[in-house]
């Protein structure tokens, strides 16, 4: 037993030596890197994120907006902005840069923010939309001309007109719709839509409304008019003239009859 004790102690010491050497070798390998002589990447060169806020912004035509570009890079080498919009002031702080964009008139613009960190450049994108909800949507009282109603809808001070859809509804059902994509102007505009509707008995007392809708790549803006009722009392100018003429003729007949009776009464006296 006395000869076995040194042998067991020797085996344990050898195992401990091999384990320690293996651990030291693994630590050295990690320090050298895959190539054997390159250090591990530092925190500065590690992956980083870039954010722009707000990512989506809608402004009135001619308005301005501030965009904030931030990143997780501790020591950014460069920060820049790519846009066709006119730029104003620039403010900066630790990890962020804010850019002012002026006189936004294009209905849709993409703005990209770039940050370079340890030789790597990353970016983030924001979308700026300029639009103007209609100031008002007005449906004139229906005018009955012969056997047709004339419906006229006014959409005032709206932008961009090319993304406007004007719809007429009777009793909740669409009777006419027009897409104004052919208009490409970059100014506020007034739009008037005229439509003729055959007058049918079942349409009497039905409400008619006009609706304006802007479709801006996911942003939908809606406006509606007050309802107007289809009635037989919605006279056109022609029936009004005819009615006035009939009334005048009736009054003339009364005057002639009255004069005749008055003459006979005078003769009898």
C-alpha cells in the first residue's frame, strides 16, 4: 500500500497538469483568433444599429420637419443624410444628429441617414409625405332637369390631386366614382365633379352624399359632404320659368273675366 500512494499522487498530478495546460492553450487560442495571430474584434468594430426618427412623417405642403439619426456606435467616424429635400439646420449630440428639412412639397420623399463606425457604414430610411386634407366637401342641392338630376360636388383646397378619388353615393350605394390620377400639379387645388343621374320613382327621398379619399401609399384620408335628398321639389330653371308663365296667364284670365263682369254691371246700372 505504501508503494501505491506515490503512484496515485503522480497520476493525479499528471492529470491536473494536462487539464491546466489545455485550459491555458484554449485561452491563448481565443486571444490569437482564427488566424493564430489576430486579436478578437473590439467593441468599436462590433455590429451596430442605426435608427431614424420619425420613420414616417406627414406634413402640410410647404411645411418643415426634423429627423433624428442615432446609432449604437460609441465612436462614430461620420454621419450623413441623403435627400432631395432642402436642408436647414443641423444639431448633434452624443450618438445622434438631427437634421431640419424645409419647404416639403413633394407628396412622397425618401430620406436616408448613414453612420460609419470602425470602417463599416450602415443606414436607416425615413419617408416624408406632404398632403393636405380637403378643406371642405360640398354637395350642391340636386337640380332636376327634365328626367335627370344634376349632381355637383366641390372638393376644396386638397393636395395631391393625383391621389384623390371622388365618389357619389345614393342611399349608401356607389353611383359614380372618379380617380384623378391624371392631375400631376404640385399646388393646392379645388376640384368640382358633375354627374347626371336619371330620375326614377324609387330614388325619391333617397340621400345622396359626396366622398373624397386620398390614397397615399397606405395612408388613407377621408372627407364627406352633408347628405342631400332627391325630391321632386328640386326644380330646374326651365320648370320655374314655365310655372311663372302659367301663373301670369292665370292672373291675366282673372283680370279679363273681372273686367267683363264689371262692364256688364255698369251697363245694367
